[in-house]
């Protein structure tokens, strides 16, 4: 079976992307054999491409292992969606952490996963599954439920989930697409999502959307804490204040950027979430 028939890219650039994508699982260093296995690129080709990626600074060599290079970090900081959002969100996230002493996440939707752009946690960080730049299946996370519920194409994403099947992180993770659809209906009505022990036993999360002036949901912000400390009536006001602060700062940043480029920026009245 050819690479194309197997659904894998056959071009050099495509294979390089597979090598870099092998680190998405959270591994910091990979030997050549493991890099080849995870990427699906034959070992000889993986070696040649890895050497070139090292020359470009996209990978670094550490003994017999490879790791992502600083050039990847530099380029990642320049991705507009994440760079601007992270920059404007940090002060509000720090204030939210100070007010709640819970682990704070800022996440965006990436297909049917959530991608964590920021995480603020103290020494008692209890959410080991999450990390900046990491992903989790959206259905089982509070941020994921908010983002799926407010996505412009929820039916398409649910169809993809139905085809691929849901990932169960714990025994309490939502177990069917039909149940998830019902949860998303509730999230839309209330304007927030609450998950209890769906990603980790004894831990829950509460999330709200970050909604721009034109109604666009840019991200979701959440608090994660032991279930006993997760009290929505106490945490929701703080969460909504942080989300609104981030949304206003992002709107200002986008307006400034559009003025610099001499492009129009129209802001409609804020659409308030129910609940």
C-alpha cells in the first residue's frame, strides 16, 4: 500500500510535518526508532529529514534523541490567533487565579480537541493532563463543551466524533454522541459548561466562552479544582468577569491591528450568553 493510499502524505514536506507531529502526544524527546514509529515515516527517510530539520533549527539533537527546536517556539509565538489572544489574556487569567486559587485554562477548539493556549496554576496544580500547547478530547472537558456548543458547525463536528468514537478518560466521561448533543444543548441555554470527573477522578471544571463584540467565540476560559471546591455560584461571576475582560482586550487589539492595516473593523453589540 502506498503512502497516499494509507492516507499519509508522500511529499518531503508532508513527511517533515509527520515527524514534527510525532511530538504532539506530549513526548519531549524521541529516539529515531520511536520517531519513525510514531510518524509512520520509514527509518531511513526519518533520519535524513530529521537531520535537515536540525539544520533548520526546527529540531534539536540531544545525544541519541531529538526534540523540538527553539525555532519552532519562535515561530509559534508569532501565530496571530494564539500570540494576540495569549498576550491580552494573561493579566485577566492571573487575576482569576488570584481570586479562585484554582487551575486556570485558556483553550481554543482544534478540530474535535481543545488546544490549551495558557495555563495558570500554583504549587497545588492538580490537573496533570493539561499543559500549554497540549490537547485533550473536547467532549470530556468543560472548555471543549463550551466551544463545541458555540461552534458555527456543531453538527459537522458531532458527525466526526460519531465516526471516530469518543475517547473515555475516566468512567464518567460522556459516553455517546447523543448524550453529548444533549449536554451541548444545556450549555447553550446556560452559557457555561460544568464537567465532573470526566477528565480526572475527583476533579471538575467550569468554563465560559470568550465572546467578542461581534458575537464570535474566540476561546473558552475555565477553572479546574477538586469537586468539593467547584461551586458554580461562587466561581461563575469571576469566570465571566475574566472572559469579558479578555474579550474587550482582544477586540481592542484587533481594532488596532485593523487600523494599522487600514482595514475596516465593525463591531456589533455584545451578544450576552444566557444563564
